[in-house]
C-alpha cells in the first residue's frame, strides 16, 4: 500500500480531480501554501495499492506539474 501526495497548482485541480475519479481513484483535496513563494497550492492525497502507483503517476504527469511523494503504508482501512 502507498499513500500518494501530489502538490499541484490550484488552476489544474478541477481537471486532475476529474481524471482521478474517472479512473477510480478516491482522493482527498487539501488547500496548502508553499513556503518559498507563499502561493496557494492544493495537496491531493490518495491511498492506493502498489500496482496502482504507475497509473496515479501517469495521470498527474499528463495533467499538471507537481511535487509527488510516495509513502509506504503498513495498514490502510476504508470505513
């Protein structure tokens, strides 16, 4: 399991969320602010299986510029 976090510019969020949900990803959207330029960003968080990582990355890369983090998750529950 992976916890994927993608920090993206606000203007590409609607398109990114549409593409993510149409490919079956459940995402959480958080407003965030960068430390250097103090510009508004959006952080997209998504818990996925290891075999979905490439699909997630492809959607983000083809939609917008992003800073992406991939974290190993020991346990994931959807209640």
